C-alpha cells in the first residue's frame, strides 16, 4: 500500500505495558504500574456515582459541543465559553492545533526531550520539528526564544516538563511570550499543573488572558484520575477555537467523560488531599532513593526520573528486570533519557515495593 510520505517519518506512540499483560507474561499474582504518570487512586466516589447514572443513556450521542462542561470551565477560569475547547484527552488538542497552524515547511519549536506527541503531530503535517536541548533537565527558555524565526508557527512548552518533571518560572515564560510574533502560537501544556507547589502556578492562565497567541491545555487525566475516560481542555482565543471546530470530529468527547469531568470540577476543593498524597509520595521516593544512594531528578509533578546507570545491571535492562519482579516503569531510552527510568508517584505501598525491588537490583540479589 502506498501511504502519504510523511507517514514514513513517524513512529507510533507506545504506552506503558498493561498490568494484565505483565502478570500473564511473568506468572505474577501482583503487579504495580508506575509507568504512565497516572493517579494511583481512583476518581472521587461522587464522580463514579455520576458515571453509573449515565450508563442508561448510552444509546444517545453526547453533547457534540460539550456545552455544560465548557460553561463550567469558563466559570472556573473567568473566561467565556467561546474561549474553551474540550478534547478526547489533551493530546487531541495538540493534533488540532497542529492541523490549524502547520503547513509543509513550517517549523514547530519544542524542548528535547519532550512529550513525544509534539514531534509526531509536527511531522504528520509535513512541518519541521526544531528541538531545543534541555538545560540541566529543564526547559531552556532562552534557547527556545533563539530558535524562533519567520518560519515558526507553533511552540509547544510543557510546564511541568515531561519527562523530567522540572518547572520553569512563569516570569521567564512571560518574557518569552511577550517577544513572540503575533502569528506564532505558544501552547502551554499544563497537564501536570495541579501538582505544582510554586506560587506562580496559575500564571499560565494570566498569560492566556494577556496575549492573543497563547493557548493553555490541561487534562482531567492526572490528579482527577480520569485518564480512562479521556477528557482534556484548552483555553484559547475565540478565533483559535473557531478554527479548531472546523477540524474537530463530531461527538469527540463521550457522555461518561463529560459527566465525570463536570462532577470532578465541582469537587475541586478536595484536590488538596491528592496534592498532599503526591507530596508525601514524592518525599517517600526521595528519601528511599537517597538511602539506596541512587540519584534522581527533583520534580514538580507526579513522576520523576531515576538514575539507574550504577546498578548491578546495564541501565537498559533495569526496566525489564523490574517488570519481571512485578513493577512496571517507563524506560528512559525511548524518552531520550538514556540511563534513567521514569517512575510515577504511587501509593505508599507501591512506592515501598518499587524501592525494595530497585534495591534488590542494585545489590544483585
């Protein structure tokens, strides 16, 4: 079969291995998954209740415009519903933005490494990815600014950064945004924003309010624990949303996802419980890794990079060995972080198991 030539330039996205597959492959009764930056706890019970209530209506299409959810998000962020778009996960928003902004020969700027979808959506459009190396595991904002030229149409900036978990102060990003051409779109990917401990964590929204070429994307997949339903959203100028509507697939967000996200927003005041759980989990991992004398990168998210270059096995073999012992993590090499693994913050019991298994590998036992 002859495909469009850009397809040959793409690599498929590979997610974390499912728990059931690992359990079956290695004959394990218990497997923990710390590979995909997921919430270690399920949605709030009230959210599960509203999902159950909607099952009887699955013979009907969902609201194609996500009207109620867009209204709720608009009220939450003090914007208009015309400035809110909702997608099947925030990844879908990245595809839409590439479709409305990129043509062959255009350029998209993002960090290297970065979320793998940035490169795939850029290449799929026949555009040129311009990768700016990180500076000490963090976004190099000055380097990204220097990479912008008259062919740059879109900039993807993750904060906190994925896969390193580092955080860029919004004072730096504000200066960057102020210097961009008006026809160049700055996309602030804030999938992990709710975990951030810094005082300026909401300044991305302020940048959106001040500039007509800034979009903020967020998701219900992480701290809200709804990744299985795929609901993300973007705050964007009204003309950007109008353009998105021309490429958006009909009924792209399912009924259960819309209802769950609505209820989750109403319970936003309880997110501090989950932030505290994540905070304690990060500290548990920091302390445990320090006791094992294993290096790591400090994080402002719900995951972290762990240095596995000095264990009893070659670094590339550590993820497979952890999997054999019932712990799924993300190998660093496919993320352009060779010598590291990316580990989600789990429950206290999951973190303890991970530390124990990693310690066994280090000692060769």
